[in-house]
C-alpha cells in the first residue's frame, strides 16, 4: 500500500494550519472557529493547493 506523497512545502503549510487549529485561532471561511481536526486538515490542504504546492489528487 502506497502512502500519499505531499511536497515538503505542502507539509509545512498543513503544519502551520494545524498549529493554528491547536492554538484555537483557526477560522473557517464563514468566520466560525474550527473545532474538527479533519476540517482543519482539509483547510490546510486547500490552502496548499491555492499556493500551487504539490498536493496529490483525492482518492475516490
């Protein structure tokens, strides 16, 4: 089974977002505080994609 590969920069970006989540300062696009870990990861991946970093496609 192969693991999903993210670029180093993408991993750093997701790490920054998770740090915000742990501090309690991460907000969703609607302005509400993010309390779900999976949602925080999704936001990190989304931001990495927007920045043009290497993020693999989602498995279906």
